[in-house]
C-alpha cells in the first residue's frame, strides 16, 4: 500500500479570488461549507495557463479543479470532498474542500515537526483501507496540544493511477508512505551537491547568457557565488542568481515539496555590474544583501515561500518578525527596519513569483551525472522583490493581500523597476 501527497505541479499555475473572499478561510478545516457557499470569481495570478488543477495563491495547500478532473475522479470524491463552485475564465471550476479527516497516523512511530506536518509518516493501514483522498489529524505537535488538521492532501495509489491514466494535467504526487520496505530509504539528504554545469545551463536558458561570476566571500560551504546574466529581449534585466545554497536542504513548510533553493534578483539593464565593480554604488548593496539572505536567513532555518517578507533587521528582531508572519493576532512588525545602504531606501525583500517570461525557471529538476532523478526534490529559484519600509509595515499591519494589491496597481512588470514609487506613500 502506498499513500501520496497531492499538490498542483507548478507554483505559478495559481488562481486567487477577485473580490470578497467569502468562506475561503474555512476551507480545509473538515467542515461542510456547501449550505453557506456563494460562487466566487477567480483570476489567474499571472496571465493565463490552462490546466486541470490549480493552486490558490492566498491559501497554502488548497486546490481548484475543473469539470474534466471531477468526471474522472468523481467516484473517489463522493462524500470525501465538497466541491465548491467558482468562476474562472467564464468556465466552472471547483474548490476542493476535503472533509474526509482521518485519525490515521501512528503517532508513536511517526516523527512530527512543529510546522503542522511530519518529517516521517507511518500510517495505520486499517484506518486508510479503501480511503482514496483525505487529510490527517494529529495531537502531538510542539506548537499546541489541540488537534491539528493537516494542510496536505493525501491520496491512494489508485487515485494517483486514475489521474495518470486519464492524462489529467497539473497534478503532482510525492510519496508520503509505503508499507513496502524500500519506501524507507532516505532521499533528499541534508547536504546534496548540485552540479555546476546543470545550474549554469538552467540560468543561461531562462535568464540570459552568463556574463560574470562573483566568487564567494569565503571558502565556507554554502557561501554563495553570484552569477550575472546579460539582458536579453525576453528578460531585459541584468539578473543575479546565487549558487551554493542549494547544496543544503533548508526548512520547508508542509505544503511545499523542496528545501533546496537559490535566489534571483533582477537589476536594471544598464546596471553593468561585473565581478570587479559590483561594490560600486548605487547598487553595491545588492550582492552583500544576497549573501546575507543566503547565509543568515536561508541557512539559519527560516523557510522561504512566495509572498513571505524579510525585513533588514537585527537577528533578534527578525526572529520575532518571522514568527509574526505566521501568527493570527495581527501584531505589526517591529519598527526597527533599516535601509540596506545609504544609497537606497529599500529595507527588505519579498519572495515573489518569477517574471511571466521566466515562469519555467522556478524549478530545476535534480540530476545526477546529467540524468534527471525521479523522486528527488527539485531546486527552487526564488525571486526577491525589494520593498520600502512603509510597504513592509503595511504587509504586517494590513496583510499580504493588501500589499500585493498596492504593488499590482502599476502592473506585474512594474514591481521590478528600481525607480518605482513607494506604493504606501
């Protein structure tokens, strides 16, 4: 018997609510919403890209499927998943509200983490027999003694096979547990070497020809090198990409499938940074910021995901701010937020989706001797968007969606302009 985690395949294939959110925040809590639900209108976060399943930008781990997928999977969904209608692109789609909540994890054998998930799952077979889609419940997390419903959606081997045989697009499955002994072979170790040639091919394919490489600041493992690419017609920026952090498996929230990551920054086409003059102002702060972000944020155990914000703060203040990002109390961020340099007013960064023309750059499959390794976690290339102090405070006081709305007023491309206006002034 095998149990799989199910998600949508590509982070940029996401929908979000156009206006009022209605009951969206109650999805995935194991309660029926059908009698209160009103059809919501949704939009694609970036352009349009048709698939059979989408993620929801504003809610980790929740998914939207179309009528085709429902027809294929309907006998597995009855009384297990509540299908809540939404409108997208003048077609009917449905939010999957999984109401089949099973107390099915062997808590004495499984290894829990403090983020609402498990480092290692052991399922109780008799509790999941003939169960094809469900969420789990647990009681022994470090954060609370109250029951917690998993953010992940689990499916059976038969469910996975049905999706694959029907050719449904956009689904991703990752093995969560198997009763077969070979399932316990450890994959995705803490340290995993990424081949330089693979990384350089990925960077030059999606961002532009590599012009220069800024060496690491030290010989320490994980100290990042920074590649600089040449502006192209498709990507009219001088793009900086780190290399070295993806040797390490970082922390990852329960809804993501990889802890290996590098970071990306887009600079003006006329920035003309080189490995010799990258310290010159007004952009001399960018490379130190990227190095700091890798060594002091990514390698210290802060997991990173889209729309998270990291102000330029002392380690103590940043630790508190990081916790506030995931609280439900609405506590504003600390006000001790500093500019990166006296040549800039930027005081922090937000993890944002890649530029539309770089959408395929988000993930790079892991390869060994040039061969893609099935079952191995890919490497994410996360794009950093610089923020002003007032924008960071707005994020924490008014919420992520409020800040995104302000940033989007100038259009998706405009948020990458270095001379853009402060959206909160």
